[in-house]
């Protein structure tokens, strides 16, 4: 983790049809949503909750928490006949 910056990985789960977020910087993070925008909004709530639960929340109230979402989605296609 870069000082005050939390790295989040978002991966597309094609079987479930959702984006799933995880992070080594935010213990216990495992959440999903139908779109990246929805996932980002959910992360704005979940990340501070998990950081607080793990005793990792910055001590000063109102401190900005910065997180970076790196998304990956694998797709397949074939050449038309």
C-alpha cells in the first residue's frame, strides 16, 4: 500500500455476471456488483468500515481515504466464418 492509498482489484466473474473486488490492503474485502460504477460506490462504504473493523482507519476523523481500482475482464470471441 502506498501511504494512504489502497489498491483494489476488480475482476469480472462471467459465471455470476458481476464485478468482484478484493484487496491485500483492505483485510476482509470481498464484495461484488453488477457494474464497475456500482462497485465503486459500494467500495466507498465498505472500505472505511473494514479499515475501522481491522484497526487500520486513519486516526483523524474526516481523513480522506484514497483507493485505486484496477479492473480486469477477460473476453473471448471468434472470427466470423
